[in-house]
């Protein structure tokens, strides 16, 4: 079976690979009690997200194990790698698709002072 979910390499205690498949996303929601779209940026959430992205290659990895891998010196790298892995997992919008038009919205062409007031 081909690996359909992209992975992002991250160097922690050793070379590891983040992968956010549906199982990882469900684990994040279960442990945080938050919808994926509502995640906060707390330290607990960062640890949970990193753990969920790593367990595909090490099922014995615990939250405490992952917490020992994160420190002030690599927190920015962890955030970068997690962001990249999430970005690689999420579908891109269709760049060629035209946005839906709201017939009640203004284009702004008729806004501002009228010619009579200038």
C-alpha cells in the first residue's frame, strides 16, 4: 500500500518523520478535547501534536517521551516542522476556481463621496 500522507523529517533525539494522517488528527482531537480547527498553542497541545505526528513510526512513544525531546533550543524547529507537515497534509485550494460572488456585496466602486460633494 503506497504512503499517501506526506511526511516531514525532524531531527530530535534521532531522525524522525512527522505524519498527520487521519489517525493522528483523531488522536489530537481525543487528547485535547478540541476540534482540529480550534487547537490552541499551549505547551500541552504542542506536545500532543508532536506525539500524534510521530507515533506512526514508534507506537511505544509516550507523551512524556515526546516532552523530553522538546526544549527551548528546538521549539522553533518543532513548530516549523509541525506546520510544514500539517501544510503538506491539508489540500490546497483550487487556485483556478473563481470565488463565489454574493449578489448583495459591494465592489466598492460606488463608495465614497459623490461627484456633487467634491
